[in-house]
């Protein structure tokens, strides 16, 4: 008897499928250099994460004071 693979529920942000055309557009933007494309995409993600950190209040979360583990102050 063959087991069927488990179905997992994707989070809402993963529901959007990125097309091969969009991937090709990103690669062509960086002269088809995948390392440069990945480097720039990771940089963009870092900028978005830093922007989130500066825009979100981390004072109280569900009635308790939330503290960062990274040691950085907001």
C-alpha cells in the first residue's frame, strides 16, 4: 500500500505563485547572474525587515512586555 504525501496548509503569503516569467525578469535585471540576483533580493528583504522593526511597536504583546533576544534596541 502506498502512502499519499501529507498535504500542508500554506500561509497566505505563500499562496501567490511566482511565475517563471517573473523569475526570468529578475535574472535578466542582473545580467542572468543568479548570485547577484539572490544577493539583491536578500538585501531587499533585509531592508523590509528593518523597516518593519522601525514601524512596529514592541512594547506590549498580549499583556506582557516583549524583549528582543538580539540585544538591539528599538
